[in-house]
């Protein structure tokens, strides 16, 4: 926009076209709750302002998305709850107001885990949101809609909130960077609370540059949030201008090995994060093993969400005269919550008063946790602690995901930045969390910038490719044929049609063979270095000569197909170890 090659209106229109193509159509990401009906008019006004008086700053005219627990005066704020679907705030949350003042276009609101009470994005209002890297899987949460939307390029960046990982988990699951700032650096005023002493609100983005630009616009003191009264003393002139390369050179990194999973379903993530740490060492960092005694117990015992939630929610609702409900009890009594959350809501609704002895004990444990972390970092001479953001890759939609590593930052009050560590074998993103010292946000951004420029970890999701003339790409068709002359007298054909945004392959398969032969199976398998890999899918079963249907291909299988490495294999009674194979050849 600075050069005049594009305008805010063109950016808004481009992002709206992508939302229209992919959010409720095609892959059905389901990340958007509300599109701002005034977005195009706002963009036009900001373009005119740029022409007459110049830009307000780096965010002038830039489209952003906001998690639906931030108050917005021009759009409802539901918190992902059916009970609050009609809640219309009278004014913007503090950070939203700052973004508007910086010239950002608030493009819309994103889905979230109901009332921010989990990390899979389950919601009674919107239903599940899909991870654009694997449509079967969750995007993480509770800011899962923002994570999925930013990953899918529905906006330049987005805002989330983080009480126990809810910015950093979606960032990890969607190949993004996300930051939880030092306690008290950013205001939470106007954000539906989960825990008033643990909540944080902030950005996630596809690159460090964009993350820093949004952070510049949103940090700072707010008279309506007492925790931020000292914030301005700890904020540099600009995080964006303070970005520096090569920050990993000489950096001493503390590796929290207790945070690495050892179970079979955790091995892949642990391996990816350890590989990332070795890559940091290759870039000049020095990795040191760090053990903090009793750390897991300290994190568990310093979590006070169950002491604060029902009271903080009631206080928030009381500030909105037209709120449709007034308490968690009322939501439960009316059945206006998602079934998966019923148990946790009821447990968190038990406390009769906030200031119980157990609550005070939890706050005391928080001080003990902070002391233990500070002491470990000082003793080992490290500037950051690193560990997997999650021990497992994101679960299948409908399943529960644990969050053992997430609470270290909220419990200690220290800042943490999650950045991409790599991908699993089936192309699902994995994130690595970096915990820094108090008010070390600039340092964390610089470490992430060096990593980003050196490793270039960003890979766009398969399900939301570039539009073609404003529309999603058309389905691709092809054929694979196994010739009878190379298959012991049997022949096979596979005609297919693939939707590139969903990976759904519709197929027709047929086999011809001699009367004294019979089909065992027709399969899809990888072909690597002249050898067949494990069976991916079985298209034709024993005794059958023809079949049609549809199957879903993962991102890694689609990549193999594009490279000519996905083959159809025929197995018959005459040739039980393989009668022949052929590459799936794209026809159009």
C-alpha cells in the first residue's frame, strides 16, 4: 500500500473472497462468526485518509480478525456461547479501540472454544472449527478460530486470548507465531474473562514482522485494567523497529526435558522439537538441559481458574445491561452450553465465594512457581526455556486434548512466544514454546525472527489454496492403468476426481483378470526410491472386480500424488505379492 500497488479496499475484498470460498464452502473451515458489514466502507475511508494525510502507521488499512470474546461496538460478542449470541457491547474492548486508532480494519469475529474453557474449540454456538492443515483435526483453542483463519489467510493477522495456552496452542497447531506477554503489559478490559489473574490478550500472525506490528498497537497501560498501571515503563518505542537478526547467536537456551512426552503417541512431536533445538544450535545457540524440581505440581497448584471463572463471568455480564443471561448457573440451568463442557462448567460453578483458603493457596503457589523458574534460569545462565507447546499433535475433532505444558507462562506471569518447529509425517504443524524473562518480548521476537529467516518454516495449508479468478480451484481428474502385459494377465484402471480443498477423491476402479485368477486387493501406496511403502487406502477388496466411492486424502498424500509418488497397486491370487502398479496421472 505504501507504493500504491494495492489499497485497503482491495485487501479487504481479497480476504472476503477467501472467506466466502473456504469458511462455509469447500473445506468448511468454520472460523468466522461474523463478518463486519462495514469493512469495505471503513477500508475506503482509510484509503482516502492515506491519500490526504498519509498513513497512521504500519497497520493503516490492514484487515485483522478478532476473537469473539473481545467486545466490539459494531458486532455482537458471544464468547462462543449460545447463551451470549445476542450480547451487543456498547463499546470496544481496549485493545480493539487501539487497533482501530492505529488504522486497522476489523474484518470480523472468529470462533472460539466456548467461554475460553478449553483448547479444542468446542462451541455450542458455532460447532467445531477445522484445522486447515488436516480437516479431521481441531485447530486448538481457545483462540482456534483466529488461528485457523490466519493460517488460511482470511486476514493479515488476528487477536486471541491466552489463559492457559489459548494463543500459543492454535499458533502451534497452525504453523503461526503467537505471543503471550508478561502479566500486566496488555489490557484485558472488554475481554470476556476466564480468570482475571491469569488472562492475557494478544496477537498471532503468519510471520514475526506482522506479530510485532500488531503488538506495537495493542500493548500499554489502561486505567480500566489495574494490572497494566506500570506497563508503559516496560514497553520499547517500537517492537517492529527493534527487530534484529542473528539473535540466536550465543543465546543460552534451557531445554525443559520434563516437558517432552515419552509415550508412543508423543514421540513424533518430541522428535520434531528436539530437531528444532539442534537447528538452533547450528544457528549459534547453546542448549542446556534444565530441570526444575516439582514443576508440574507447581503449575497445577497455581491454576486458579476454577476459583475465579464463575465470579469473573458474572462481573463481566453485570457490566452489560442487555446481557441475555447473568451467570454461569443460568447458562447451565437453561442448557445453553456445549455437552463436552458440561462437566467442567459444573465443577467451576461449585465455589460459593471467591476468597476461599484454597484460592489464596493457589495464588501463593504462583509466587513459588515464579521464584522456581527465575532461580532455574539464573542458575543455568539461560535467557529462555524451550519445550513442545503440546506433547501430541492436535486431536481429531470431538476428542479431548490435554495441556500439560501450556500453564508455565500464565502460572509464572512470564512472556512466552510459540513459533513453528516443523511438521509431522502427515503434514500437521508442531510448535515450540519459548519462555523468556519478564518484559523480554523484544528478545523473544528477535529469536523468532532469526529462526524464521534461517529455517523458513512457513508452509500454507493445502485446503485453502490461492483463488483462481476469485474462486476456489476446480477439482482435478486423472487415471491410473495397470497393463495386463505387466500384471501377469490381469489389468486394472482407476479413474478419479479430487477436490484440492478437501482432499476428497471420488473414484471408479475396475479389474480384469483370467477366469482362474481373483482379486485380493487394489490399493493406494507411496512409491519411494523404487519401493512400495505401506498401504494407504484399500479401494477394491478381495473377490471384487469393480468399485466406486470416495475417500479422503491427507495433505501428505496429496503432495505424494502431485509428485507422482502415489501409486495404485494390484494384488491377485496369481500374484499375491503384487501383480503391478501405476502412478496416478493427472488428466486435468
